[in-house]
C-alpha cells in the first residue's frame, strides 16, 4: 500500500498517528539521550477521529537538505531528537537494503526528505502533541524508506511517550533493562475493540501560564525526589500487573481507581520535587472533587480522572454514565468561551441531573474555566492515508 522510488517517480507518503493518555505514568529517565525510563507505563490510545497528527514525507533527487514544517511553520531540522529519529530509520533502511541485496538507491536513501506535519487539534489547547507527532514522523519515514517491523524504539527516541502512540487500544511501554535500550519497547496489551463501552472525555482547562515541560520537569524530579524513586521501584511494578489485569478483565472499578491513584502519585512526586512543580490548578482540583463526590453519590466508582504535565483533565467512564457525567461537568463548569459549542467529538445525549446529585456534589460552579470538552474513545494506531489528494506537500515538495 505504499510506493517506493523504484516504482513511482513521486516518493511521497502521508500517515496519521494518535495521541495517547497514560493511566500508569512515565516520569523520569535513566538515560536522557536514548530516552530510557525508570519505570514501565501504560496508556490508552485516543481515537484519531477526534485527535490526530497527519504527516507527509517526500524524498526527491532535487531536495538539497532535510527540511520540516510543523503546523505551517518551518522548524529547525537539527533538533537532536528529530535527528535521532531520522538517523535510526535511515540506519534500518540501509540494513534492509544490504540484507536484501537491493540496488544502491532503491528507497531513495541517498536523497533528502521534506516533512510536513499538522495536528487536527489546537496546540494552544495544551494537549500533548509530541507523542502523536513523533509517532507519526517515525511511522511515515518508515513507509517512505520501506522499513518494517518494530518501530516503537525509534519513536521513543523522539519523545518517550511517543512509543506508546505506535499502537492502538491499550499499550504498555516496557521499561527494559539493557543499556542500549533495545528492550525498552511499546507493546499492545489489548486492541481498541476490546472495551467498546469505555468513553473518554478531555476537559480542556483554560490555562494562563504554560507549565514546565515534561523533559526538564522529570530531570529535576529524578535528581531531588525520594518519593519518585520509591514510586518507580516499590509501587509501579505491582501496579502495572494490576492494571493489565483490570484492562484484560474490563474491570472498570479497578481500572478507574488505579488510574486516579497513579495520577495523584505522579503529581505528589511533582510536589516532592525541589523546587516543587505544580501542574494541577484550582480547576483541576475542582474536577477531582466533582469526580469523587459523583462516585460517592452512587456508592460506586463510575468515573475516573487523570492529569499529565498540565491542568487539563482526561476522564474515563462507561457508556451508560457518559451523558450524565457530561451534564455534571457542564453544570459545575458552565462556559461560553467556545461560542456555546462546549462539546466536540462523539455526540452526547441529553440527561437530566437530579437535585439530589447536584446537592451531593454541592460545589460552587466555576464559570468559563473549562473552555470545551472533547468526547472520544479508544482508537487504532498509526495508519497510511491512501488518498493522495490528502498529501500535505505539493509535487514541488513544498507545503500546499
Ligand atoms: C506526564 O514523553 O513528553 O505525560 O520523553 O522527555 O519527551 P520526554 O517526555 P514526555 O513525557 C510524558 C510525561 C507524562 C506521562 C506519560 O505520558 O506517561
């Protein structure tokens, strides 16, 4: 389903890749350059109908240098993590060419690449785009150069969490033990079809400050937090096993409780970092309270939250509670910010909130603090876009 230089004069490929949200968090590296983590992690791949990166890569004899455009703007290709991904894919392509005794330039290996990439969601929303971005880059480069097989170890060298975006559904990143990182890989635990009732809401919190980036945040945590060391060695190994079991059994209660506890412990290690790092703001804290009070009202765990390195919440729930919980969010966080279009993505049914539920939650509404909600579910891994009219580069190799 892809063309190489030998059978098509325009060697151009477009692919898409998903965002993922960790339910067991990656935080801390044992090797900065290879991006090797101090603990394993597990994530859910979000559906590309709502959140995706699209990347076109072209090779051509006439290109004078490797170039990249991100969301319409040319960026510096010399970025070390970009260079790692390009180098590793070209290395694999050369190996394949030599192993299969192909002619010198069968996959355009001597040629330069042009890369153009866009997200279908606003970068300003503060959603982790580097995972989808590097996963898409590596997947597309691999197609262009005719490389197959295990690619998550290359995506990992772009951004740690990117290795998990190489698969759909429920994905673990096994930390590995080797110094060369060859065993630090992502692996699918279950495909996206495994748990169709699971629903996911991204609550986009209007933030005024840009939080500290994950790369430097986790460096400071590794240096200063004893709690992080305890977490990586004494908590996550067992939690990974329990989480995999909960996913396989579709045990929502266990999945939800482990997800919330792991998010809370990650943010506790941020507070234990010196100087401390705060990713949660007052809106995040209010979301946490709403979720716990909602669950308490029903006497069971129907909803879970998780937060990455920023104030946005990601909510997990099951189909039967989905519409009601959206109404809860809308009631306690009313917003006109997005011109009244509060919910994007999968449709939500009308639901009436009982006075008893509102009273039991019993918090003051916080107007205009959640900009909008993206409603989605688990989705597939990277895909090739077969429709050539979707290429982001023109036949001249420049962004359209
Ligand atoms: C809090 O993958 O962005 O989202 O490897 O330095 O690029 P680098 O960091 P990154 O860190 C993600 C941290 C997290 C948790 C997670 O996704 O597991």
